[in-house]
């Protein structure tokens, strides 16, 4: 009887041990399942290098190719203004006539000085007079000529360029002040000035063709060419200035118009990532992309240098290797080196 009871106790202990062992394994499995469920779930997308057109886009305001302010250095009143705002003028055309009340007096003085100089010169040649007196009269004659010529030039004012009168600040009878009498602008061609990143300096060359659109003309595209490349870089913006001229048949393009300039710098092979993969760091202008590493099932927080936006994607200049898997959703719970679960791997 005792022996049977002992065997019963031993059997019961064995059953309890087995039950405890099974319960421990189930608990460990449940713990592992819970841990897996707590991993961040993300979507990833494999990205590749693509042939990307290198395009620079800029905005600018149209300017006249040349601007000339017509004014005078003398205090003569305006006698007549021969043109008005909107008038087209040619180079050398008379545009303003000033009061010439003193010009006759200066001409008389010039003629008298000329005669005195000639007499002194002849007298010196036959042995009379002195070289000093001849030289003194020659100096006076040169000064009288300059004064007379200056008065002539400032009595009848001409346009030094061909263009359009864009401003008129006085009327006949006025005494000119600080403002120019007229402003004449050359609008054939016109120009725009853009600031280009110094990284593109070697790509820009004189005569290079560019595309330009104006809000006034919708999608109509105009062609311009690089006219001047400034030889310095602005240290504060890291840009250099480029002047672009645009043919202007019919004077359709007016100074002051808003222009959108596109410069084509060729093509480069670049990794392209969807815009939803790009994360902006709070408090800075830095951009990051989470890159998934399948061998460790972890992600790395890669700082990227972005190029141009391409619809719903970005060109990546550096920071994401070719054929990488990038995280496109679920970034809010991620940190550098975090282990993740993949929801949808494409």
C-alpha cells in the first residue's frame, strides 16, 4: 500500500513538471510575439539612379538693355522738348533744345580770341612779339573753344542710343533741376539678370541659350542668350551674376515684366527618391532619408543633399547609394539604427 502511494506522488510530480515546462515555452513564445509586434512597421521602396536633366530655374525682372538719362550741365531754361513718353528715338536724334541766349556771346568771344592768336602768331614769325604771348593766347583760345563747344552740346541735346522715351520730368520753360529731362531706354533687345549658384559656374558660358517665360504670355516660350558673366562670386549667397539678353521684336517684352528663366546644364545620373521619403530635421534646413538594411533589418538616418524637385520626387546629389531601400512611411517612430518590420517591400 505505501509503495503504491509513493508511486502516485512521483507520477503527479512528473505531470506538474511537464505542465510547468509547457507553460514556460508558451510564455516565451508569447513574449517573442509581443516584441515583434512592438517593432515599427514601415514601407520601403527600392530607388535607382536615373538620367536627370540638370535644370536651373530662376525668376527675374526685365530691364532695358541700356538706360540713358538726358540732362544738361548748364543752367539754361528748356526751350523745346521734341519727344514725349513712348516716342521711339534714334541714336543722334535731337530731343531737347535749351535757351541759347549766351551762345552768341561765346561765339563772339571765340572769334575775337582766334583773331588775336593769329595776329600774335604772325608777329612772332617775323621777329616781333614773344613766344610766351603766343602760348598764352593759344591757351585762351583752347579754353574758349571748349566752352563754346560745351554750350553747343548742352543747348541741343541728342540721344546717345536708339530706344524709347520712358520718362519726361519737365516742360518747356522749366529750369532743369536734379532730375533728368528725359529717360531713354534701349529695349531692343531687353535683358534679365539672374544669380546662379557657384557650383554651376563652369557650366555657364557666353552665348549659351536659355528659355524664358513671362506671366503676361502664359506658356509661350522665348529664347535668350547669356550676354555677360560677372567675374566675382557673392560671398554671402555663394552665387554669381549672369546677364541674359532677349530679342524683342515688336517691343512685346517691356521693362518691369516678371520673367521665369530656365537654364539647361546637361544631364547627370542621379538617385531619385519619392518626396514622402524625405524628412526635414526640426529647427534646421537639413534633410534626411531613412535607408533600410535588409541584412540587419535596421534603418540608418542618412543626411542627404537634394537637387531639384521632380514632380513628386527629389533628385539626390549625395546621401543615398544606388539600389538602396528607402523608408516611405512610418518614419515618425524611427531612430538611427532602429530595427523595423517591413509592411510592403517593392
